[in-house]
């Protein structure tokens, strides 16, 4: 199946954001539920289940990525979207593509394992912080702990960016274009690299809008003098809104970069 790669202008990176906002306005409640489900998987399944949770979420990330792209296509077509769309790649309709999606998942997991190991190797062991008795903790140890974590997270984020970009289109290239896992990763990286200016504007605009929105909401809530417990819940709600809108921006990046109209895309989860 032929794949035609478009070279986008930098301005189109901003237009992807606006197209995503337009998609969100078409189905806000459905996308909000989708974003909440995805956030739940990241925060609760990925963080609260020791060892197994992060591994499962990382392994399923390419499959979830396909579900996000499919949700954008369905909303653009006026179809109903449920959280089950996230797992559409696991459905019988896409069974022929499932081995390649899992191949992507294993490669994705291996890449992030190597990135985290390298970060620990460069920074050394993580400082221990006993939170059972905060009053007896040396303030210098607290500063050391947070400095380590800030450096570690920054290093992981920086080194994981090429991996994320290589996987940006890989799931849909596997399912909609019939590529192997290796071909999909290579084609995705080439597509992003040739459109790096548009992706730079897209990324900067996304950060600007999300940070600005979250900061404004938190400032308003703080001025209202709400209790700390309620502020925490509202912060999570704000994160869910940002997540929902950001997921809606993924599909417009695909439609502009790839001149392709799949004839047999399954739009039912």
C-alpha cells in the first residue's frame, strides 16, 4: 500500500493544535472520558502497581497510540467514541496486526529500560529519603534528593524524545499501511524529521497552551481559598482536560503528513 509523505510548513504545527481543539469541541464529553481513561492507565496502573504496572503500560503504549489515532479519525467522521477505542488494536478486527503492535511494544519497553539504566549509570544511585519521619530528615538530604530527581527526569525526558518521535506514527503505519515494525519505525522517524519545524512549533505550542491553562486554573482555585484536598482533586481534573485535548491533536498530525485514505479502517472498538 503506497504511502505518500508530505512536507509541512512550520505554521501547520500550530494548525494541528487548532484542529485538535476543533475535534475536542465536537465531542468534548467523549474525549474527556477517553483522556481520563488514558490518564488513569498512566497514573494508577503504571505507578500504583509495583513493577508489573509500568511494564504493562509501556508494552501497550504503541497499541494505545493506535487507539488514540483511531479515536481522532472517528470523531472527525462524526462517530461515537468510547474509552474502549484505546484498546481497538487488541480487537479481533486487528488481530493480523497484533504481533507487529506487540513487537513495537517490546522495542519501546527495551528502549526505555536502556534509557533509565543509562541515566542511573551517569547519575549514580538514587539518594534515599525516609519519609516516615520528616522532622528528623536533614534538609541537605531533601535538597540532594530533589536535585537528583530533577536531573534524572530531565535526562530521561531528553534522551527519550527521539524514541517517542520514532514511535509517533509507527502504530498506524503498521495497521493502516501494513508495514513491518522495523519499516514503521524508520518511516515514522523520517516523517517526523522531515517535518521537524512543524513538530517543533507543535510541541512548543502544546507546552505553552497546557502550562498556561493549568497555571491559570490553579491560580484561580488558589485565590478562591479552596482546601488543599480539593485543590489536589481539581488539579487532577485539570490534567485530565489537558490530556483530553492533547490526544485530539494527534490525528491531525497524521492527516497532514501522510496522503492516505485507508479504505478498510475498522472504526468500531
